[in-house]
């Protein structure tokens, strides 16, 4: 349905009708949908496999969760820098998507070795890090400034549709093929390759892409001298450090709500469904009322989820509330932060500037996952969520100083 649109429409031209979204954004959304479906087929079963299959403790799970988040961090800078340096964000994004696709074949070889699994996850997340800033820069360059929230919302909704379909596909394959995990990895690889082909053939870089230039990495970091961008980076990093990793949140929901371990791979579906449904309307809301306000509001919703997990409550209703809040959090933050930051960065350094914001947030989230794992190992899950709820509240209050 989308491919004919991409061929017949010039994606470089901003949308001419109010409320429409450029074809470049739709094309990148299709790529992200297929890629996330591929990725989530694998990652949806990781917490179940690690906690109940390999018997890893909270500290080890925190380290793996931190690696899952932090492995993208420094390579986000590299992806952003080379995108601006070469003036070819699509080519750089292709490298990232290709690397992630290749790792899908490495999971069967990793077996039960935590070290090998960590290396494969690191390589997969490295590919994500390389592609993220160039992809987001393409979205901003193809979209009028007053429609960035809507454009990122549409992209993230399509991205999350893939995150919703991935676990369903994995569950179906495992049920049909009686636990044949290599088959899941094989299908995941094929989907990832299809996404690379769609990006290479059907998505054209927007006309706003800067020409090859003598961009230097230090010029990107010089952007932090701008007070508005510096405050955004610091606040995003502070809030990121108070954000519990997805693996921990899903394990927390499963254990706090008293759900059977077999329900764990299905929990991300509720988060993804909420995120997919709300990403676009919340993006439009952010364009109207202020993107930073919506970004902070998402963290307030996440704070409420932490409070519920810290309380002595159980059952499916508790799980539903927490997972819905988790989806709202992502809808309010994932694309909204980039929509807020992009006007603060000149076009010639757009990918580098966005990568700096993303890197600070990713490193902080990785540190937060490790800290939460250490805390949970010492005092158990519920008290750990209570502590993080208090710290997150303080961070949200500090974030109100950003305009």
C-alpha cells in the first residue's frame, strides 16, 4: 500500500495539505515497522529466557539491560557525525540497519553463554545506534517545523506496530513449530533484510539533506554552548537515569502482579498497543501545547506506574494499569524529545545534534538500569521501584526549569 505512494510521490517536498505527513516519513515508518517486528521477535523472549531459562539474577539482568540500552550510545554520535560529514544520512542509516540484520543469524550460535549473548545484543544495538540519528534527521529535514510532533508521532506509531506484531509472530512460530527458536531467528533475519531493501530502493533522502561538508565532531559538541540545547540534554539525561529498563519493568509487572512466568513474553504487547494508538495524537498534542510539557508529562505517568509496582497489589488489573502507563510514557517521550530538540540544531549539524541528545539519554538509561539492578539485588523489586519513584519525582521537578 505504501510502496506505490513512495514511488509516485516526491518525498523531498513538504506536505502541501494541513495534517498530511511527507512520504519520506511514511517510508521510514515502513522500514521501522518491519525492522521492529524483526527485532521484537527476538527480544520479547529474552527476559523469560534469561531469568527463568538461564537463572540470571537481578544484578546480571541489570547489566544486560544496561548493555541493551547503552550499546547504542556512542555509535549514535558516530552515525550522526558521519551523516552530517558526508551529507548522506540515508547511506549511514543503511549501514546501521544492515548491521542489525546480520546479528539475527548470530543468536543461535550464542547458545546459553551470557558473554556471547551480550556480544550479539551489543552488535544489534550498535546497528540501532548508527541508524537512529540519520533516520531522525531525515524526518526533520522532510517535515515543516510546525508539524514535527505529528511526523514523529506517525513514524513512532508505525515503528510500534512492528513491536506489537513481533512478539505475536514469535509466539505463533514457537507454538506451531514446538519451540523451534532457530526458526524464529531465521524469520527475524529475513524480515530485517526486507527492511534494508525497502530503505535502499523505495525511500529517497529529503531535499533538505545537507551537502557533503567539512563538519567536525567538535562543532557538534559546540552546540552545547547554546543554553536551550544544553538544558535539554542535561534534563533528558537526568530523567533517563531514573528510567527503569524495559526488561526490569516487565519482570516487575510479572512478579508484582503475581502472573505466571509464561505470561512474560506477552507483556510488551500491551505497552506496544498503547504506544501505537497514542503516538500520533500525542505528537499532534505536543505541537499545540508544547513538546517539553508533553515530554515531562510522560515521565509523570511513568512515575505513577512505579508507585503501583511498589505497592502491595496483584492481579491482571495491576498489570494492565502499569503496562498502559508504560505505553503512554513512550508515546509522550520517544519521538517528542526529538521534535523538541531538532529546532534547536542547525540543519548542517542536525544529525550530530540529535545524536548528542540521544547519546546522553541512552548512557543515562544504561546507568539507571545497572543501578536499579544493583538496588533490586540488595532490597528486592518493590522497594527498588519505590526508591526510583522518589528520584524520578525530583528529576521531573528539576525538568520543569527547561523551556
